[in-house]
């Protein structure tokens, strides 16, 4: 499934599709979506392969600039404690420590 959203809603969608228990899932992938006519839009792939593409007035010129634009927004939200970019504790080494086997 793919969704195209406004930059205004990217934090809400990050919380829904890229986080669990208040932590970012490290299976989330930030990428750049090419658009017709040239340029790139920031995007990420979250839970269950859901693609979230961030609509902008003008596409960014390079893949790197599109990925960095999304990272900048996410980092700002992390600094403001609106999201956590910390790895989920159960993802740190691939095992669920403290749980009975």
C-alpha cells in the first residue's frame, strides 16, 4: 500500500507506520521517490511494507536532498520529544531479553 501525504502530517504517519511502543522500528527505510518530470520526493517504508510519500510543492533535485529533507524533519521532532528515533529495545540485538524462552 502507498500513501501520499502532506509534509504537515509526516510526524503522525511516522508514529503510525514507523514506531512501536514509543521507539522507531529499525526496519523502517527512508528513501526518495522519483517523480515524473524530474526530481524526488521524501518517502519512507514502514510497517508491513507501507510506503509513505511526502508531497511537496516542488520536488527536490536529488535523491540525497529528498532523503535528507525527511531526516531533518524527523530529527527536529526527535529533539522536540515528539518522536523517538531510538531503536526499539527488542530490536537491539535480535533477541527479546528478559522474556522467557
